[in-house]
C-alpha cells in the first residue's frame, strides 16, 4: 500500500450492506429501514456509507448534520434523507433547500418551517422520556394543530428516541406516551404519517415496536456492545486500524527514555515507532494496550505522542521499517477486536472507533 502517511483505517462497506440485510431479516419487508449514518457516517464517511446502506436495502438514511445531507446528495443518492434536529430557526430556509425531510422538535422550529410557506416534508420528534430534544406532551395538541394549518408543511412522520432500553417498564411508559402523541396528531386531523421509535437496541430487544419504520445506526456499523452484541451477528464496518513502522531502535538497560515519564529501562529493549497517536483518536496516558506485528503481540509503552506510538518489539525479531502493525483487526492467526481495544483504553467502542475512523485516512474495502 503506497501512502504518504503510513497509518490508516479500513472501512468495510460489504459489512455495512450485510448488516442492513440483518435488520431487514428482523423487521420484514413491510417496515422501512432508515439507516442512520450521522456524524459523517460514524466517522466512516456519510457519502460512502449512505450509498452502501441504500445499496444494501435501506429505504432512507438519517443524519444530524446538514453537511452530511450535502455529501450524500452530492454522491448521487436520491433516496429520502431525514435530517435530525441540529439547526437554528433562522436557518430554516437554507435547511429546507437541502432536499431532506426536516425535523420539528419544538415551537421555534415549527414556527420557522411553517413560515416558509413552501412544500416541505417534516417529521415531528416528541419527548417521551429521554429528556433531550422533542415537543413536550403539553404542547402536542397545539403543535399538531399548527402543522395541520400550515401551508405547504406536510407531517410525514412522528418519532421519538427511547431511553433505557434495558428497562422494559421504562420502555412501556415511553411507548404509552408515544401512542398518546400519535392519537393527538390524529385528533388534529393528521393521518398517514410514519411511526418510528426503534433505534438499534429497540430493534434487537423489542420487535413489537418496529411500527412503520426503524432507525438503526450502531447496529448497522457493528458498534452494539455488551449483551446486545450477541443478539445479531453484525460485522464491524470499522474493520481495522493499521500503521507501518518508521523506525526500529535498540536501547541498552539504563537508558533514559523520555516518554516513559523520566524512568530508565530495566533491560535492553528494542522499540518500534509508528506514525499514529492521540491526535488520531487514541488516548495519551496508560493503559495503552497492545498491537499485532509480524503475527505477534507487542505492548504499547510509555505515553502516546500526538502523532506517534511506541511499541516494545524485543520479542519480535523480524520487525523492520515498514512492518505492518495492527491496532484493530486481524493479523495472522490473532485478532484485536473493538471490545478488546476499547477495554484497554477504558472507552466505549461506540465512542472510540468512530473517533479513529474520523481522523485517520480511510481505505474502503468492498
């Protein structure tokens, strides 16, 4: 692989299509799949992942950044795009011009989009228990009535984000509230709108809540963790993080090595330097984990620099300049998976892996 910078992340688009197919098998042919590729496709590129999700059988995509809408449309994707709430009311006209379905999440966003007096599809997000964005229950009747009266504004869906999927009683309370919201919409004269509550954990744990559409994200990217990860054989889209050695150097016992925090080496040590560091999304201070090099495990030592990581290759005699080193993914008969890497670094892989994908040069596998 000829690259000016010899560190990269491998993005497996075939895995994304595979995971969309998994969701399709679970929800059936009648439920729409809204593939969530927010935050620049969880760091993997909104345009490429949006294309792959639609090619894999998703009916639409959802994002939270207007720039992601532009990237996906620029890649030629014509499928519907749902834009989650992320913009100010004064940007309503520019948001409407993106060609996405907008989100109404409060009175200010409703007023701004209604004032455009132009044809515009919208979903309304309702607050049912997460305590974040969403129209509050005491505002539902007035909000739905205002949508019904607005010229050009067409409510095509109602959705919510459910809290605490590990607690069935909490889910039951939130679903009761969501059903109240849908009844309030119907009482205001609205009909034929999509009902959507099932993000990844809900798709896995509550099949009765698939309703008309599901909006799965972390499941599609293979980023479901803990007990949830065993509920569907999703493949990791962020498949590997790799680098190549740019220096190998011998240090005698007693050598002062600054990145060890001022200590000295207790025995002769052979160290390899890689051009990847905490500026790419890793952590700075220990614990730092291991890497695979020449088919064997080597510990990361000292503190990471912003652009460099050092590993102890004393037990790996074949290491040389250019040796491929794996921080995530397989090499030889071994593998470092996302859960192991995240466990070493003390971060959820749902946080760590998209950060690495976002900052490193991307190599797409297909």
